[in-house]
C-alpha cells in the first residue's frame, strides 16, 4: 500500500471466532483492543467452547501517523476478558500482542490467523482466537472531507448565510446547541461566551445641550443585544453615569467545524449592544 501522508486510513482489527475455551454458562467473553493509548471494547458473547465474536474494531489514522506507528513498532494488544453476567465484574484470562509491521497492511482484507492466547495457563486446554489486522482507506473520512470542502467554498458567499442561519438543536440529555454546517461533518463543539463587564460615561450617549436627560421614574437602565436569534437583556442598574452591576456572562454551545465557524463570523455584522431605559434607547455600541 502506497501510504500518503495526509490521507485518512483505518487500522482494522478483526476477531472472528475462538476455540478450546472452557464453557461457563455464568460467564461471558469480551474483547478489549488497545492501541496507542486508545481502548475499544466489544459486546460480551456467551462463554462457550467455540465462541463467535465476528467483530471489526477500527482506529482512524493519517498516513503520517500510520508511518510513525510502523517505525516505532507500536503494539496492538488484544485482551480477552471474562465477564460475570450477574456482577459484571471483568477479569483478563488471556491476551495477544501484535506488531503492526508484521501484519498484512498491503491489502484491505485482513490475513486472519489462529493465535494461541498468552497468559491463559489457568484455563484448561489451549484457547485460541481467530484474528487479523489490516489497513484500509478511510472512504467515509475522504467523502466527508470533500463534502466539507465544497460546503466551505459555498459558505464564503454572504448570500449563503442569509439562507443558512444557525439551527437550535435540543439534545436527548436536555441540553441544547446551535448547529452551524452539516451535522455529519461539523462535529466539533465550541463554547462562545459574551461578557458585559463594565461601562462608564453612559451619559455621553445623551446630548445634554439640546435635550434633557431621559425621563425614567424607575431609575433603571440596562443593556440589550441579540446573538443567534437570542435577545439578551442585562440586569437593570441605576447609576446613569456608571453601570454599577456585576459582570454578566452569556454562553452558547456551538457544534460546527472550525473553517465553517470562521466563515460564519466573517460574514456577520458587528455585535450591536444598546443602552436603554424602559422606553428610550440611549445609544448603540458596535463590537
């Protein structure tokens, strides 16, 4: 396989079946695969003499990362875990370590081989697992990259953002976020915060030479601004010359991609903050 530095790849660990395992109705078997500090675990299957796992576990890598792991001979460790069905307690009963450089990485189909479990002396017989490793093109990532590139190109036009505003999404856990861009490709989560911390010389908004100060019997002033369709109003304050209130933070959760998020803010007008009384707008600040 001709590995390209920036291309996306999948390192796929395939575990098909096992043999010579002791049958234990109260136990299940689980496969844990560890690679480069990442752990992937399978769904437990019944612990029988010839268990059927039939699973593929994949790690996403760039070509540069793949080359680095091959040079460093980064191990792929497959642990076979015994899980008590009642207590859910897991115990390692054997393992196998594979060297990435020894595997059939030149083809997309793994070379599946029987490997005896190491560290399985406590088990009767000689348990083995039927497994293999391969490296394949990450077609999904390549298609997503092309789609995102086309979307970003469209997003550079101001007219695009007039028709495609952020969408509020309510999550099953009760939280919500604003989606900017396709949900399939724009998956990074950002937190945008706006803080109105302090204001002074607010009286200069009003021209005392031509007009009288605003008639505000309640003595309340506040700031108001809009962001992503949300109308935000600060807590009222009473000092016309200086906003005597604690800093207020408003945070919005945004799910997007960095390039799209950058294009979105480049095409937005300045944040407009109005200083007002109940009935009168004193002035506007553009940020």
